[in-house]
């Protein structure tokens, strides 16, 4: 019982230091993605909103960060993330930026 008490107190101490409570970085939100899209790509607001929603739904946090950095011209971040993403992640983010605008434009045209 003594060991269990010490383990509990140790876990409590770590969480008090932010161990379990550290904020997870989920990358840019769909709204942030849509805002960057509108400012940097000169795309209509409805399409950018759709792209932002698709980014949040279809991309991992790191893929979203990479695509967002690409849109905003943050080459330092894209280079840093490229190695973390690997080939598959880079391809996913790149293909998203090719396919999502076309899909959103098509959806918007049919509305």
C-alpha cells in the first residue's frame, strides 16, 4: 500500500508541473486555415471556409501545419516539417492542396 501511495503522489506531482496538463498542439484550426486561404490565395470566402473544414477533417495536425505554412509562405516551417512528415505526409498535404480547392469549388457551384 505504501508503494501505491508514493506512485500516486509522484503522478500528482508530475501533473502539477504540467506533465499531463500540457496543451496539445493540434495545428491550425479550420477557421485559421480559411482565413489564411482568403488572405494569401485570393480565393472566395465560401471556398476557403470549405477548404478549412476539409483541412480539419482530412489532414493530421502536422499535415495541416505544413499546408498552412505553405499557404502563408513560411518556408522555414515547411522545411522543418518536411522531415517530420516524411514522404507520405508530404504527399497527403500536397495532394490536399491540389484536390480540396477543386472539390470545394465544385461543391460551391452546385449549391
